[in-house]
């Protein structure tokens, strides 16, 4: 079956997060290794960045695996409501 657009978007965002956070974590490890070579103390900003990257990685994984249910939750407002036809009629000036 063809994936619905919201599901596809959520999955693509998830994959994007997985890739960018993985690359970010590798860069962070390199930066930490270089900092320790030059005798620099482990900077708190680096460890904070690491936490955000791990959270992003987790969010990306969740979005990729659960794209369908997530898309349904995120697009709950697109469900047809009972009052919407009347509202549309009023908006378009129909009687």
C-alpha cells in the first residue's frame, strides 16, 4: 500500500533526526577527544549537546518506527467534525 502523506512526512523527519543526530554525536566525540588531547577540561556545553543529540536520536527512532500512529495523533484536527459543513456553508455564504 501507498503511505499516506502525513505518515511519510513523520517518517522522513524521523530519518532526518536519526542521521543528523548520529553525525552530531560522532562530531562531538571527535571534539571531546581533541579537547582532552590539549588538556582542556570536559566542557559542560559539550555534555549538554550530547544529551540533546541522544534525545534527538531517540525522537528520530520513535518517529521512524511509529510514523503511522504519530501521524494520526498529529493530524487529529483533520478528522471531519459534525459542525464543519454548517460552518463552511456560513463561511461561503450559502443558506
